[in-house]
């Protein structure tokens, strides 16, 4: 069968299972063959977690405001901010300020972030590779 004729399922962020990654950080993830997208709510008082990984990451703030550390740089990130985080560079977000409320963050990782892919078991898509 021609792969292009396979049914493509539709999803909605409100129906995707969420997980609390650590105190104050709640995430939902969605994958393709070579990419993973995460929608994360960052709450005031959240625990920061400096880290790095082999994935290129696009970081976007859809709502709210945070400070993002990327290597030696610190960015004030209001709604609409988009930042590319190169592979293997330490980065982390500070907790949103109480007066700003929760921030809604969208991340895109490529290639496929396999350590998060297990959280997409709800997807019924047929994937070609791992």
C-alpha cells in the first residue's frame, strides 16, 4: 500500500496526556518521525533544571514570561519570543514571576528526542523509524 494513502490521525493538545516532569513543570508531547514537540506549562515556583542534550531545540513562549539561560546568555522572554538552542549547550528557564502567572512554552526538538518519545504512546500514527 502507498504510504501516502495511510490515514493521518488528528489530535488536540487538550486531549493529549500530560506529565509533571518536576515540581511546577507540566508537559505534553507529540511526535513525528524525526521531530518531537512539547507543550509545557511553567508555573511560578517551579524547579529549574540546567541541562544539555544532543538535540537542536526551538524554544517559544506562547503566553507569559520567563528568563531563559543559554550558555552564558540570559534572555528575557515575553510572549512571542523564539530562540534556537544549539545541541550540547547548557540551558534552563527560571520560574515565571508570581505577577506574570504561568508561562506556556512550546519546544521543538530534532532529530526525534527518543527519551521523550515514550510519552507519545497515545499516538496511533505509523512511524517509519526510531
